[in-house]
C-alpha cells in the first residue's frame, strides 16, 4: 500500500516538475501567440510581433488618442 502524501510534498513535487519544463508557462504562451514562430535554425534571432498584433496596437492607440482629444480638450 502506498504511503500517503501530504499537500506540501505534492506541491513541492509539482513545483519542481514545472520548473524543470521551461517550455511551459503563461509568458511562453503569450509570446507564442503574439510573436512570429521561432526559427529552429536560428535560435538567437529576435522574433518580430505578428502583423495582427501590431495592427491591433495601432488601432487601440488611435482610438485612445481620439477619446482623449475629444473628451479632454473640449
């Protein structure tokens, strides 16, 4: 019969397992979604943002600028 594991031991084991997997995490998921896919033949090259993300940022900044312009300097 296996010995019972405490919550602290399970948490420690899970944390060690996740730390040994650098390919997991929220930051990696966001970077994978927003940036171009990495080139396996050039691992040191900086990845550029995807076009839809740049367009979304520009549209958001223009909308924010219009909102501030028409609501603050009236």
